[in-house]
C-alpha cells in the first residue's frame, strides 16, 4: 500500500478526503510537523475481535448444550454479578481457568 505524507496544516484541510482514501485501502497517510512524522492514518481494523467473539459464543453454546443447560437471551445479556468478577481476574491457576486461556463451564445442581 502506498504511503503519502501531508503536513499537519494540509491534513487538517483535507482530512475528509484523506480518510476516504485510507478507507478505500488505496493508501496510508503520514502526517508531519516541520517535516517530521507525528501521526499515521491507516485503515481501521478491529484485529479480528468480531471473529473471536463469535468463536467464544459458539463454544459457550456448545458447552451449554452438552451440559444440558438451558438459558434465555435475557440471561445471556445480563451483567455478570460482582461476586463472579474474581474468577476472570485470577488467571489460569484458579479452578475455572486452564493454561490455554479457556474457561471451563460446569453444570451445578
């Protein structure tokens, strides 16, 4: 992808056009002040966050199905009670975590 430099004052007046160029993926923009690079305008990416979220949700659904757990949409989107927050903060050595970063779901009666 080509890189093009603009002074800060040029970039300020052309920001909308520069953002459109970057959004199309046709170039990366470097913004300079006194000839020195100070910022870079690049296409936005979520780093695969949407795909990772979808994978985690699919794994949770599968684990719930295998464990015979039934749940409603409201239960899934409800905030996690504070008493469970520590489970996520303690890391892989606690009872709920593993070395690969997964969280084990266990049905309780």
